[in-house]
């Protein structure tokens, strides 16, 4: 039981590590490239994309909470 939890913890740690690497590469390489090749994309587009991402995550979390089964005896 404890080994399974450690495996899951390790998996999430690995996913977080990879997400950090992708975020760093996006910030240092991809965003400057996009701004160079598509100069019409400004801060308002970036903020709109961020707002859309936050809204989507919030809606998915609400959907998961609403559709979850409460009182389930399954493990």
C-alpha cells in the first residue's frame, strides 16, 4: 500500500519536473520566437489565453466535483 503511494508521488514529481522544463523552454525560447514572427500578437492575446486556461481548469474542476460519486464504497 505504501509502495503504491510512493510510486504515485514519484510519478507526480516527475510530471511536475517535466512541466517545469517545458515552462522554462516556453518562456525563454518559444514566446520570443512567436513575438518575433508574429508581431501582432500582443499582451492582450497572452492575457486572454491565460484567462481561458484558468477558466477551463475551473470548469473541469467544477464538473469533476459535480459528477463525483459521494459515499462510494469502492477503493
